[in-house]
């Protein structure tokens, strides 16, 4: 399970913090719209999770991982972006609540990663 958690975290990092996250996706995530770039960004996450879990646990578990990752990543990023519209002060990196929301966003993603690891490792 530890190996699965490490690999899924690497996938999450790659999809969120490398060139796999384009300016088009990042701008949409920032405000929670338009939906298509956020969906494609979540699709990148789901694809990476699918590939990783496929090699670690097989096709059925990979499909399960991707099926969970796609809608949850989309929903979490959409909500975070919409919060920046509802509360514009969250856009400032000088605001401590900006970082609290960022931390909550990452915590939710980690909860999903833990859930997926627990399901695919059983």
C-alpha cells in the first residue's frame, strides 16, 4: 500500500505541478470556469492514475481509480476556483486564508488518494 500511495502522490504532483498543467487549465482552475479545461485537467489526473494503478494492480483496479479520480479532482478544483470568485480576497497570496484554502484543497486530494489506495490494494 505504501508503494501505491507514493506512486499516486507522484502522479498527483506531476499532473498539478509540472508542464502537464497548462496555463489554459490553470486560468480556468483559478476562477472555476470554463469547465472544459478543468475537466481536461482532471482527465490528466485520471489518466495518470489509470496507468499507474494498471501496472501495479491490473485493469479493473485501474478503471476504479480513474473513475474515482476524475469526478473528485474535477469537483475539488471547481469548488476551490469558485471560492476565489465568491471571496476575491482569497486570490491574494498575502492573505492567510488563501493558503488555508490551498491546504484544504490539497488535503481533500490526499483523502481521495488514500481512498483510492485503500480500494485498489484490497
